[in-house]
């Protein structure tokens, strides 16, 4: 009887442990999915900048800002610096909004097939990144709740499971881009 109870207890602890491992890996998988999309956008942005450069008067400071933000995002993502990634993402989003707004003043750029294709592709990537952020935060929430719940907390502490950090954005980072102001900034 004693060995039966011990066996059941070990089986239960094993189930708890495996559940926590699954959640930990789910968080890592969600982060990897965001990383893949960031990499795809990272690869597309130089192409967009190059197309815009062919229009001599196009705003060079904006294009340089895009490349700087792109590099900052890549650095923060590779080092899992969640807070800094949010700030760099906001900067990039604003600069992309500027590019698309300023492109309205360049009919030949707006009509350029490559520009049109790249801007659509980047917009699709932005939507996918937003969706993956939500999935990541859901996985982080599930992980963090489980490692705080009893009896999971006992197993989590025993084996060193740690809370994951959700992607959070400040009010400034979440505000809509004022496209009208972008037009007037020219």
C-alpha cells in the first residue's frame, strides 16, 4: 500500500513537472515565432529603403532611422530584452508610417510595383507580428499562472522554473500613429 501511494505521488509530480516543461517550451516557441517574423521584416526593410533611395528627394533621415531601428530590434530580440524591444518596435512603426505617408507625395514611388509589393509585405508582417505577440503573451500568462498555483509552485520552485516576461508597451508605444502629422512633418 505504501509503495502504491509513493508511486501515485511520483506519477502526479511527474505530470506536474512535464506540464511545466511544456509551458516553458511553449513560451520559447512563441518567442521563436516572433523572432522569425522579425527576421523576415529585417530582411525586407533594406529592400524598401533601397527602392525609396531611387527617388533622390526622399527623406534620407527617415530611411536612416528605419535601418537604425531595424538593427536595434534585431539586437534586442536576439538578447531577449523584452522592454527594449517594445520601444524599438514603436520607433520602427512610426518611421514606417512616415515612409508610407511621405510616399503619397511621390506618385512615381507609390506607383512603383516593387514599392507596392514591399509595403504590402511589410504590412502583412506587421499584422503577423502583432498576432504572435498576443500568442506569446498568452503563453507567458499560462506559464506564470501555473508556476504560481499550488501544488505546481512546489515543483516549480524545486526545479527552478522562472516566470517569463510578457511583451508590454507603454501608453506612448501603443498610441496610433498620427498620419496627418506625418504629412505635415515634411
